[in-house]
């Protein structure tokens, strides 16, 4: 089987991790893999390391400019004619729309929705306009994979496609073995390490976490060290919030570090040194960062949006309403005052990853979906 993955951007992120995971699995099982996206990011490097072919599409990006869309579609069509894939697997909204409208099932096509752009909490314009586009695009693919039950329910609610086209396959991550000796944490041992991982842009809300930590009682705030992993347009603003000179008007004097973008290996190491993982968001699909924290045995505090509750539930962490700083502060206080509760939640999260959100399960179910599609077209 020759598979061409088509995704909007190559920068490190959940959808890109998903494509890399599937690429590795499929290559290991004897299939030929190509990946197309905007060039110059983590996924390009990872694709080449895995032994897959990478096809740059310089016109790709989060833009609706007609000329760039046409150029991106032309590049995809030429690559498909050259690579001759048996199957086209589209990921992310822009690539999903371009891929399906360009190929129009001349090659069997599957679209994976990593959280619908019209999900709860998204802008009203998206919730009105994008379902129409997605319904049109769905006519040009044979399957749509939803990464959470919430996304599957949304697809059915908005009548994106007939039920027989819709498949739910949870995201999956690798199992992390518990460390016999705890990893050395940065800073004094009595400090509680909190980690945020994500792009520093909407819908993520790392500024809410800074504000919640700043609102903690003085003695508690001094025992907290926050690490923010990621990059994006909000970085300068977050730096100002973290180091603001006037704590009476701004959340300043925090033990906070912004470390920028990091490799998967660096993130795994950081999670092994983390006591609490926090991801406040306005909307989500099923974030990889939460699953990776759970795999590392770290309790999670996250906004109750999208498919987050399917992973965290009421046993692997604490869910809060989106945008609720007070609820986030209260959740932090609860875990800071009760380390044993955090440990219990971390163990529950690790068990969930091993039994429900495993990488092997995700890759096997997705590969089987691809093969079933091809068998039906023969």
C-alpha cells in the first residue's frame, strides 16, 4: 500500500505527531509512505528520518487566499500523479478541504478531523460557515476519522457525512515506563513543578494559568515553578505577565520559565520532572499533550472542552470550565495541598493510556480502516 499523507503545516503539533506515528507504523509494516506539507518544520525532518518521502508544498498555510489555495492544489495534484498513491490521507482543516476538493476521490481518500474547526467555543463565523464546507468536502472522501467521541457527535449533529462514513479512533501515545528513581527536577526539591505545553496562541490560554498562579497565597506561590513549552504570537505578552514588576496590578514575581519549542525527547524528559500538567483552552479536539502527560503519570488540570473529558475524566485529573481563572486556581490549590491525590490521579492516567489511548491500538485501527477502504474499491 502506498499512502500519501497531506497536512497543512510541518511545525511540531498534535496532528503532525499523529502523522509521524502512523508513518513509522506503516513503514514498519512494509508500506510505502509519502508526506506533503509546508516545508521547513519538525515533520519534514521526522519524515526523512523515518525513511518516508517528503514532498514540500510551499503554498500551504493557514490562509484562504485564492491564489495560494490554487497553487497548493496544483502542487498536490502533480505530486499525486508522480507518487501514484493507493490512498490519500488528509489531516487538518485546510489540507483536508484542499485535498478532498482537488482529488475528488480519484484516489481513495480519508480525512482525519483533529478537532472540528466549528467545535464548541469556536468563533460564530466558523460554526456557521465551516459545516457547509465540510459537508461538501465529505462527498469527496470515503471515510472521516474522528479522534474523539465528542468530534464524532459533532459530525453527526451537523450532518457532515452519513454514519457509515464516520469512524471514531482515539489518539494514542506510547507507554512510558515508571522511573525507578524520580528524575531530577529543576530548582529546589521542595518546589512543585507545573508544566504547560502548547502553541502560544488561541485557543490555548497559558495567560490564564499565569493569572491563577499569581492569585495563589504567597507561601504557596513561592513553592511553584511553572515551565511553559511552546512558541507563538503570545510569547512576548506571556513574558511580560510572568515578569511584571508590579504584583498588585499584574501577575508578576512568578517562578516561571518560557523555554520555547522543544523536541519530543525534551518534552518527554520534562514531563518526567513534572508534578502537575495544566492545559487551559477555549476549545480542543483531543490534545496529545494531555495524553503524553497521562502516559508519564502526571495529574492533569484542563479545560472541559472537546474530547478532553474522555481522557481525563474524573479520575486522572481535574476538569475546569473554559476561561474560569478561579476554578483553575482552586484546582491548583487542591493538588498543591494534596500530593497523594495527584499521585493517585497520575497512576489512573497512566492506566488509561495503557488500556484506551495506546499508540498500538490507534495505529492498528487506523491501518485497518485504510485497508478496508482499499478492499472496498477493488
